[in-house]
C-alpha cells in the first residue's frame, strides 16, 4: 500500500540541499535533519504510511515562520505545518518530503480579555493547557475533540467534538487569525469584534484548509462562561437502534444538551479493558447538561424520561467534577482503547455527518456492513450533531484487509452523501477523503477551490497532496 500521489513533484536534490543549508543557518539548533526527528514528524495517528520529511524546523516567532516559508518558496521545497500529530486522515504526513514546520514551541497564551470573552494564542498551545490557563477567569474554551490537540491543528481541520452540539465548532470559535502565506507574506484576518460585514471572510477560508493555504501563527478565539451547574449522565440500551433513536428524540424535543455521545457495545468493551471502567457491555449514550441548577436538572430529567420510554436503563448522573471527569475519560479514551484492544492493528478512523433524521439508518447500515466484512469496527459519535465515527481496525500490510476496510468506509460515505450529508464532519479530508470531496462538492466547486489554492500558493508548496483530488 502507498500513500496518495502528491499534487506536486519533489524538488530537485540541489534545490533541497540549498534550502536546508539556509534553514540551518537561520535557525541553528532548532533545525534538524536527524533521522529520529524526521521519523517522528513523518507520521500521524492515521493508518496511512509514514513518509520521512527532509528536515524539521522549530520556529518560535511569526518572523521565523515567515523566514522559513520564504526560503522554502525560493527553492521550491514543500512546507508542511505540524502540531501534535493527532490527525486521523493523514493530514500531517509529508508525502512529498520537504520541510515540516513544527509549531510546538509557539505555545504562549498572548492575551485574555474576560470582558470581551476572547483570548489570543499561538498555534502550539494545546487545548487542555489553554483551559488550565483560563481556570481562574470563569471562562472556558469550548471546543473539545477528545485528543489534546493544538489550537493550530484544530483550526486547520475545523475541529469540533463533544461540545459542538451546544457551542459550535472551530468555525464559530475563531474570530481572527495571523497567517503566513507560502512565500512568507504575513497577513491578518478578522477582528476581535463579535461580527463583521467587511469584505471576504478570509478567517474562515483558512479555518479548515488543513495547512494547504498558509500557516496560522496567531489566533483570537471566542470563549464561553463556565456553566454554574454541569450534570453528566450515562444510559445503556439493549440495541444500537434504541440508543441512536433516543439521541434523535432528545434533539428533536429541543432539550438544550451540551453533549450527546454514542458508544456502541464494542466500544464500551474496549474502553472497559483500557480505562478500567465497569460499564455494562451494551450501547450507551453519554450526555451532559449545562445551566443554572434548576434548568440543568430539569433538562436531565426530560432526557431521562425519553430514554426510559425507549427502553434505556441505568440512567446515572454525575455532578461533581471528579465524577464527571471519570465518566468522560471513558469517552476520550476511545481511540487508544481500540488500538490497545486490537494491537498491533492500525486504525482506519472515518467519520461522516448526516441530517439528524437520517442518523439511525446510516449508523445501523455502517455497523452491519463492517460486520459483514469481518472487520472489528467500534462505533462512536457526536450524535447530537448527526456526526458519527467508525474505527476500522486493520493490518496496513494486508492488501485484502485494507481493501475490505476501504470498501466499508467508501460505502459509509456514499450513504451519507445520498442522505444529504458530508464525507467528514470533523476529521478533515487529508489524504483519505480527497476523492470523496470531489463527489460531495462537484467539479465546479472543486475548480473554485483550485483557483484559491493557485492564488495563495502558486507553486503548490503548502502541504502538498492533501484535500484537493489529483
């Protein structure tokens, strides 16, 4: 198996050598061509084959990122932004070689303004560290994709996660950006105002562009007040269908849930083994309710009534921070639980998002398809958004098994598109879903995307081989 063909050819050896020499002179010991460092930055959490870059650089300022891009642009060398490598669609793999720009050292919280409910950070700040920094302000950064991803990576993939049903995705969280373009030009997009009608929305053009248009070096993010009361709850069901239908009914009833997460029986079994939990091996909903004490309890009771009517059992609530953290740890451990439970297989983790009324049919069909293909494939999802994930465990060195897994993934996407949904709700396109993007958006929209790419990155150096189909 090989990774998808890149959209641009590798530069010649002499040009690469000249670029690396210039970068080493500019960055000193924050430039590395060592094999272990290159190997570390040649992979992500996806099942796609790793690919070693020519070098890795560790800038600490926007000026240094600009200088790196200018040098690479002058010599025609690919530029791959890199956060913590938690992508599951191959978005961070340097398939054309080139220079990986690790943003791990750009990890400062630059400003917090509680009065305007915002903060400004560098891209290497990680989600948990940001909320720890905000702890005494009464505010929180609400986007929670599960992994302790970097803010830059979350912007690049337009991440969402468990809180999106109430608070929205990164698209709603990002107010302004500082971005370095392929040639080293630095631009600013957006403002700290809550809304604007001024010109093209460049902020959201870069949000979700997966590093193919530029490198985010600074971001202003919307924050939310920490709720007065938070109630978490779990409920188990006899069938997967009953669990999904309950989630749909809760949403259609207009209950303002903050989180509605689905874990099927296979996922619960893996989590129990990995996290030491003792949940019944059955499909579960994990829910959370935010508000004042009265409204949060009222919402939890309304959800419990719907779940009980649908055959749900064991509706257990948790209000203390420790109990809630213990409950949600099971959800956040899902990916690592699957890897541990099926070692040494790798994850082909795929996601789609569909209209709420089509959710049950799509989840049941995907689960049945994986079973028919003989593949371990736990299901989980942010079902309040119509977004669900399947983790297909496979041996990447077994072509027949890879083909079966890719077939299940392809049919999952085809059903989602037929229902009016999208090929990815939050993982991004990366390497794995470029062909699906073409089917979803159509040739005219893809042509517009190509023209934007050509305008901002005419040499095709920014994270080549990603997003746009060949």
